[in-house]
C-alpha cells in the first residue's frame, strides 16, 4: 500500500476562518484557467496539484509541520 494520502480540502493556518483554503475542483486563480485537481500528502509534505489545458502539475507545497486542517475524500 502506498504512503500517499488524498484529500478533498486543506486549510493552511492556525485560525481556520483566516486560513488559506484549497479545495479540489475550485479555481486556483482569478483568470479561472487553473483548477485544483489533487491534494496529496507525500512523505512530509502536502502537495497541491493544478490542471490547465489537460496538463497536471505541482502548484504549492506545505510542510507537514505547518498548521493544517484537512478533509479526506470519502469516496473515490
């Protein structure tokens, strides 16, 4: 079994109301051409992937020691 875990939403920051929220399926920029496709925990880092023109790439990474609130995907 893989050590990677997949999430639906992650919020980075100690105060949930003022944290940065990243949710799969939401737009990652104001142009609305980048869509968050995956949020993965790989080893000691949360990695946010975006999709643009059917190309998926890493967008942001957060150390596992950062204060994060997350929601798992319930069904795949």
